[in-house]
C-alpha cells in the first residue's frame, strides 16, 4: 500500500507535463509579443516626455537647453519607433508561423485514420460503435429460414 503513492506521483506529473506542453511556435509568439509590448511602452513614455518638452519650449522658447533636448528626444523617439515597428514585424511573422503550425497539426490529426474499436467485442464485431450498428456488407433485412 505504501508503494501506491510513489507510483501515482510520476504518473500524475507525466499527465500534467503533457497537458501543459506548448509548441515552440507558440513560445516564439509569446516572446515576440512581450518584446513588442515592452518597446511599445517605451515608445509611449518617450512620446509623452517629448510632448512635455514641447510644452516647456512653448512656455520658455529662449532656453537653449530645451532645444538641444528636443533634438535628442526626437532622435530617441525615432529610434524607438523603428524598434517598435521591427518588433511588430517579428511578432506578425511569429503569429503566421504559429498559424501554419496549427494548420499542419490540424491536417495531421485529420489525416490519421484510426478506427475506434469497441473493447468489449472481438473480430468484426469490434468495429461496431453501437449494438445495433450494421457494418458494410451486412444487409438490413435479414433472411429468416423457417
């Protein structure tokens, strides 16, 4: 009786591992999505800083330092925009790859020609999925010999 818990633990862990398995395409898509979200947030923050700087320039146009900062922020904003667009392209490519993988898996599942056999019967009767089912070649009107 003490062996039973030690036997059930590896079996349960195996089922959990199989149920939580994700494809490499899905992992790639998730990674690309995180990169895109991070670059998008960085772009939005830089854009907010740039707009605040423009507001400050409007209030104090004589400050030279603000104009220098404007050029620097504009360059930073353009670089972040480029990074964000590249990250989006990579995300789109990863999503398309994942969709192709899902279509391949779906086609593979459809192509499998596995007959479900009834374990309660043997031979040709095992092909029946219900007790009254007629198999190909069996007639619907049995002949009676009286």
